[in-house]
C-alpha cells in the first residue's frame, strides 16, 4: 500500500487518515493489517479535510488529534450533521489519552479511539469493528426509511407514529419487567415546545433498546425494559435540564410487567394528570390509588344507591377533574370569544362552552350501579344536535373521557366555523 494525498478514489474500502505528520501517517499505515487489495490508505492534512471526506466517502476516518483538538471537534460536528457522511466511523488517535477530551469526543460521536502505541492487531480489530458498526447503522437507517414510508415511524423524528405506539410498546412490555412513562409538555409550555422537538430530545437521551412513540394530545409514550422507576426519573431529570428555561415538562411513571400493561398505562396517565396539575413535575403511580382501585359494580357492597353514587363520584372526580382543567387551559387560548365553565358534583360532571352563536354542553351522570351516561348537546343558530354515550363503569378511563371530550370540542369548533 502507498500513502496517497488528495486522490480521486474508486469504490474501494478506503481508510482516510487526517494528520499533518507524514511519519505518523506511515506509522499508522504499517499498523493496519487489512489484507485485501481493495483496501486503500489515504493521507490528508487538516485543512479542507471535511470537504475531502465528503467528496471521497471513505469507509473509515482516523484522525491524529494530538495538539489539534479544535480541528477535530469542528470536523466531527460537521460530519455528524451531514446526512451523506454521518455514519462514517471516526477514530481519534492519541499520543497520550486526555480523559476530558476523550469524554467530549465520545459525546460528539466517535466510534472508538486508539493510541499511536496500540498494537497492530488492536488497530486492525478496532477498525473492523467500527466498520461493522457503521454498516449496521446504515442498515437500520434503511429499514427505518421503509417504516417511515409505511407510516409506522414518524418521518420527522424517527419514533413510532400514534397509530402504532400502543401496540408496539404493549407487545414489548410482555417480554420483561420494566417501566412505562407518559411525558408531555406542561399546558403553559405547549406553544413553546412542540411534541416533535420534545420527542427528538427524549430519543437522543435514551438507549437504543428503549421504546418511544407519539400517543396524541401532546403525549409521548416511553418504555424502559428492565429499568426501575427511580432510574427513569433520573433520565427525565437529565432531559429536563436540556430544555430551554421557559419550557417545562411533566410525566407519569408506572412499573409494568408484574401487572397488565393496560393497567400500567392507565396508572401512568393518571399520574401524568396529577403531575400536570402541579406543573413541571414527575409522579410515580401509587399502587393503591392507580393500580388497584376499581369501581365497585356489586350493589350488595352498598347499603343504598346514594352511598354508591357518593363513592363513585369521588373516584370519577380524580379522573375527570384534571381532564377538564387541562382541556380548558388548552382551548381557552384558541376560543377567545367562548365562555368556558365546568362543574363536578354528586349530580354530575359538566363542561360547557358558550358564545353568542352556540352553546354546547357535556354532561356525565350515573343513573345506576353499572352504567354511566355522557350526554352531549349543541344548540347553534336555533338548531339542536344531541348525542348520548352509555358506558359500563369499568370502561371509564382517562383516555376514554379525553377522547370523547376532545370530539365534543371539535364539534363545537366546527359548528362555529359553519355559522
């Protein structure tokens, strides 16, 4: 093999070495024992090295970092931000390892590191491993591109799309014990922090083996296999510190695996509702309140219907109150000329929207031991639209109420727009 400077390269397996020192380049070249005629060693100086790499697309880059740390980080940052070359492995070569520089290089995206005194075998093995890792990353990117085209992955962020998140995370949760977290921007932050930006930040700070996806209503679902809730809180706190000062997030966390995933999901969403009320908070689901509490459907457990209804509405209040509060905070920024009111009592739960054109009423009542009615009415331009939804008490979940209330608000907006 021969040291070549600034050549136009063919589709060979090329190794690109960046250094001003030709003696060091020759020394590195002699350490590499890739016994293939198609392997080519290319020596480039620091000046213009990024453009050379971008043009020639080598299989791997070795960088003589000694006394050239600034040039190295500038080169690496450009490389990782350029789609056509971001997967090329980069290995800095040290004369003497500086731990602080090494840690910074790791954070910036190096594939490995070597010292000039490393053995020939170590040079060869680490270069081959870095190449293998790069090929694997390119393969994953190609497959993710296909999943994006199928709308399983979100194109902007690369995380699971809303329609697939629940199914995928539920399937993964059956494989082992872990922790499920629901993360969302605080209500007053939602015009400053988009779900896409938050999702990208979370994705970049969790492991490849963790799962993340959108779940609508500003919520992001995350699943951490073989991870305790306390460790998830540490991850969330790290993410919080990376946000701009004016952006706040909250999360509900529940351990899954020992319990059914659907119950863990419900528990985490309830915990998120409490966290959003506190603002800028992370709440771990309490087993007694979130995981085990169920509505009693057996009349024999109550002396009379009045006592049952009192107990039922205490539990219903915990579900409905944060949903009503959160919905009002969100829509009052959009519906400037609408009067919004809500009430929760033993008679029922009411959410009312009213302006000069339209009055809409959302009402939850309990007519019996096992049924819950949701009555919806819209009176607009002297025309009345009614709907009634009847559910079993065990069907009452935060997600169900949120979905029905969201549709109620959308219908109100549609009626306004049509009048």
